[in-house]
């Protein structure tokens, strides 16, 4: 009888650990999604900065002076 109680307690502990792992996994998935979004926004921002830099070096003839000054002033 005591062995059953010990076994049931062990199973309950294992089940609780399993639930905690699932909860932690869900938290990590959510955090990963947040980090991916931040990464994508950063990549987008960096690519825009690269485009502006290129634009400011090579694209002056194609835009108005006001636009050039607005985009390319450092």
C-alpha cells in the first residue's frame, strides 16, 4: 500500500515537472517570436539606413535638393 502512495506521489511530481516544462516552453516560444520581430524590424531599419547611405552618396542627381538635405543630413 505504501509503495502505491510513493509511486503516485512520484507520478504527480513528474507530471508537475512536465507541466512546468510545457509552461517554460510556451514562454520561450513567445519570447522567440518577440525576438524575431525585433530582429526583423532591426534588419528593416538597417536596410533602410544602407539604402539612405547609398542614396546620399550616389542619388543626388535623381532627387530634389530639399529631399536630399532632409534624408542625407548627418
